[in-house]
DNA sequence: ATGAAAGCGCTAACAC
DNA sequence: GTGTTAGCGCTTTCAT
C-alpha cells in the first residue's frame, strides 16, 4: 500500500508519484501507462486494468506541467475582471470557473482595479503561465495593454468591444435593448424627467451604457439636461455621491437609471439618508441584477444581464478559439440578452393619478 | 525585429519564443541566458547586457511550466474559500493575491460552496497542478478530504483549526477575545438578553464562534436560553430567516450578536421588514467588518477581523512551509487579532435610562 | 498492441 | 565565466 520510492531525485516532493512508479508496479512501459491514462482505445483491456489498479494503489496523478510542456497547451484560462470586490464579478467568476472546470480547464483570475500597471503585470503573468486563452470581462481596458496578447495570437474574448482583430471574439451585450427596456418601463409609468448615473466615462462599457440611455430617451422624444447626467464609478460609494448630487436638484428628477446595480444600491442609500422615499418620490432602476438586488429596501428593479449567459458565452468563445475542431471555430460574436426585472424600487411618478390610486391602496393595507 | 523561428515544432503557439531564440540572437549558450535571467552574479556584465537586449528584441518570457518541471516548484499557491459570492471572501482573495504576486507566486482560487464533492475535486486539481502550498480559508472543511494533501506533505495553512499534524500551520483567530469584545460592548450598555445567530454548526469555525459567545456570556453571569440561539448559514438569507424567528419571540431579546456580517445584514433586513427599529428596539452586532458593513442602515457595529492580517499571515505561513531558508520556518501558529468597531446598529436597550436620554437627544436634532 | 527513445523549455551539475 | 549535457514527467513517433 505504501508508495514505492523508485524515484531518487532529491528535489521532488516526498510522496509525489510519477508515471514510472505506475509503470513498474503494473509491469508495463511508461508509454502504455500514458496510453491507458489518455484512454487510447488500442490498449489491451487486461493491461489497462492493471495500469488503473496500479494508479489507484500508488495514488498517481499526472503532472500537468509536464503534460503542458509536451502538448504546448496548459489547459488553463485567464479571466480578467475589473474589481473582484464588486459583487457582480464573484458571481461571474463562479459561473466561469464551473464551466471551465467542466471542460477540463483551470482558471487564473485577475482583477485590474482599473490600474493599467496592474493590468499589464496581469497579462504578462498570464502569458508566462501559458494560458490557452484570456477572457477580458472588464468594464473597459486600455487597448495598448492587450496588444501583447493580440500579437502572440492568443485566443481572446472581450465584452462589449475590443480591438476588431482576428483571433478576437466578442461578447456583445445588448445595452441598446437592455437600457431601452428600463427607460421604457419608466416612461410607460409616466416618468419624463429621468436622470442617469453612469460609470467612469473613460471606460468603453460605461460609455456604451450611457449612449444607450441617451438613445432610448431620444426615441421617446425625451431629453436629459446636463445636470441629470452624473458620472459615478460603478461602486456603491460612487452611487451615493452621484445621487447626493441629484438629490440637491430642484425639481428632483422623478426617476434615476443607473449604469449598474452597485451604483443603484448606493443611490438607494443616498435617498434614504436624504429622507426621500423610493419609489414614491423617485424611482430607481439598476443594471446587472446581482444577487444583492432583490434584498434591497425596496427590492431593486433592474435590467438583468445573466452571469450564467455571459460566462457560458465566454467559455464557449474561448474554446472556439483554442480547440481546432471546435464546432463554432469560425464564430466571432456572441450576443448576450438582457431582461427587465421589475421589483419595488420603481413606480409611478409623484402626483400622477396612478400614484395616488396606488398610494391609497398601499395606505389601506 | 521579427521573431526568428529557429524552432520548428508544429505544436507551438506561433509567436512563442524560447530560450534558444534568445541564445542564438545574443550569440551565447542557453545556459548563459538562463543564468542572466536568474541574475546569477557570475555572468559577464557585457554578455548579460547582450542577453537582456536580445530578450527584449524577441519578446522572450521564460516558460513557467518548464521551470516548474525542472525545479519541482510551480510558484503557485492554492487558496480555498467557502463561497466566493460571500463578500468577505473576495476581499480576502484580493489581499491574498496581491501579497502572493509580490512574492512571485500565482494563485489558484477555489470555492467549495460547502460541497464535499467540489472540495475533493478542487484538492485533486490543486495537487495535479502542483501547487506549492494550499491555504484553506473556509468556515470549516471535512478533514478526510484534506487527508490527501497531508499525506503528500504539502505545506498547508488552516484558519482556526485543522488536524494537528506536522507541516500544517494554523491561523488562530482570537474568537474568544473578538466575540467577548462584542458581548461586553452590549453588556456594558445594559443588555442582558442577548441572542446569537450562528453559522452552520457542522462547520468548525461556526462552532468556535458560538462557543466563544457562550463563554463570554457565562463570564458575565449571563445565560442564553435555547430559543435565543439560532442557527444561520453565514449568508444574508440565513440571517433573515434566523432573525424572523427571533422577532417572533416575546419578549424580544434586546440585542443580537451574529456569527458574521452577512448574517447581521440579513438580520437588519428582517428587522426592517418586521418594522422593528435598530438600535432602539434591538441592537445588532456583526463579525468580520466587510466593506458593506459601514453602508448599512444603520451602519453596522461589528468585530473586525482584518482581511489584510489574515491574508498576510496566510502567505507568510505558506512561505514558511515552502521555502527552506525562510526565517520563520519553524513557526506553526499565527495569531489574528480582532477589534471592535462601534457604529450605529448598537445602542442602549429599550427602556433603560441612557436610552431615554439618548432618544431625547436624537429627537431634538 | 507494446516498448524504446526523442524531445517539449528549462535549470544545474560538470567540464573546460 | 561559459558551454555542454543530463534530465524534470510526460506524449508521441517509430520500430517491433
């Protein structure tokens, strides 16, 4: 039962078992062990059985580094996110990892914290670790930094928009449609004065969301004055600061659309602090539908962008770039749908007839 | 400027550059390149310069897998957490990664989701990837599962308590002191009827926290009746459910201590929903001090367990186990201090004199 | 169907 | 001080 120490190298971790240990124990060559492990169909069933038994007995685990070295593929993926402490990303990471592992890949996660130097180091490390592909799932990234990955023809996946280049696959989130759903929901209830709290406008994805908002407003013949367009930073603190700015306005906008849920959550806090009621005085709509959203007071109305969909598309797109015989090898764009989730943070604007009726109902119960 | 394709293998990623490319370009042997890269002091400065120039020109990055194969060390650490979607862990992961990277390590993060099968697969994968050490930073883990790691003499770090074995290092969070700080804070304000919402009691760390609570109460001559000891699951949902149970009690406990912040946050929500005021009717104290805690309404009083301290100790402890010449190679325990952070979710119990005075003050402003 | 041997990119021992 | 070479654990020809 004890592990045979056929290997005499002084550097190896004691207890590490190599293919040679298995081979000698099963009385076959290392080639046969390799073939059995990789389920090559031509191995004699009896030998295969002996090999597997030996593997079991000595507790053999193939060394991934050696495999990677000879195969040129590490079966490792890189996942770059903006900020791991923003609750949206852990949800995404979890889904991504689950799917990647299912496909036999391991994941290196990196968080840029919006810092170009960090991002650069992240990418260099991923190159060095020989990841098979990288998914850049940030709110935006400096394009020069990913240039290295592009040059080396690494399979790459971007959200929203990346450099339009071969070997790059895009996950297109339908902001146009998503934000429109939110704006139309508000407009349908009678809101005309809708403010927007954006993400940091140096980031592509933040700009894309803001532009989608302006377009949706224009479609309805509505405009947003400059003081209704406030820049946040996709964090709760940013949402609080932005909402405080809006709350100082007179008249108040009757609704606020936010670039993401953390911003909306910050906005809810700011409104509570300034003793404004939601949705009676002002409606708040988020974007993402993170887990936390449903637990807000009131529960947050938001545009859902499913992490599961995003992660699934990202893994598929990477595999399409990595595995030569992948069925969708030629596909370069994946559409990510969005969906409005109406909860309690949005309602009729103050003073409107439905609001009075609704208010009366609420008061009664 | 273009990369010399001295290497003819068809399997390599186009654009990948090996040590041989650098050697031929610099007109030296691969050994010299290796020495230069590893900053061996004996290399001729002029040659070193040529090597570095060549490295720069061809964009060489040493292949980590090959390095790992020959050195027997992957410069990779495993970090196992309970649930990446619990906000405490991303904060910990971020700190851990920063420190690990600073020391030249890469990190594989794994989330058990309290699922033994997942945990087992996680550990097998980490073994296979040849991580140099693993930090198990969960609320508790099935010990048989980590047995494999123990057998193979992997450097291991546990929080709270792990099997008492050689090669295992422990991060001792001072729950006794931490929970005591919370309980004494409440008792000092006059609370006598203090409930406790624990984590899942099949987990070591949850039990440790609950025991610390009971001990702190006993020290003050206080007891907690069975109906004041409710089991949660360290999530917001668990906190909500547990608090709803407590809220149905009559009389209500005047204070609730929670096993972690997410539980406390859930408790705050449940209290809001059942229209109880915090801290006037009931005080709530958390444990962890996650970022979110300060943004609660009211801001959460909590016992801080610094992620930074935890992460720093974990990385140090792992290095002590991995690097032979590490100064603290013999150290096996690291103490993690805790600290009470008083915010607004705790106050004097209802009906007490200070509460009346304080209430009057609050009403005045 | 199986084994011997080459070689993936690198480090380290050894020779010069 | 530098180059030559063995070998880390594995996969994959190429013989047999």
